[in-house]
C-alpha cells in the first residue's frame, strides 16, 4: 500500500519570504490605482448616460426630440 498523505511545502528562507511579500505589495500598489481609475471611469460613463437620458425624457409628452428642443424658435 502507498501512503497518500500530502507533503508539507518546504519553508521559505526569511529573505525569500521578504522578497515575495515586497513583490506582492508592489503588484498591489500597481493594480489598485488601475482598478480605482477604471471604476471611476465606468461610473462617470454611467452617470453621463443617465444625465443624457434625463434630458431626453424631461418632457416625454411634448412629442419633440431633444434636438428639436434646442433649435431656436422660428418667427
């Protein structure tokens, strides 16, 4: 019979663990601003869409489109 126990991972040296931790921290410091900026850009785009939709639907009963409301009145 064979023993199917999992082997324990070898412990890392102190310097290797410190390098690994520094690498993870550096990667996090790079990823975090990218994720934050991307989230803000997406939220800004959604807000812009809602703003433009609100302008278009401000008077839905008038039967005019948004570009017709911006034209000067003819005399």
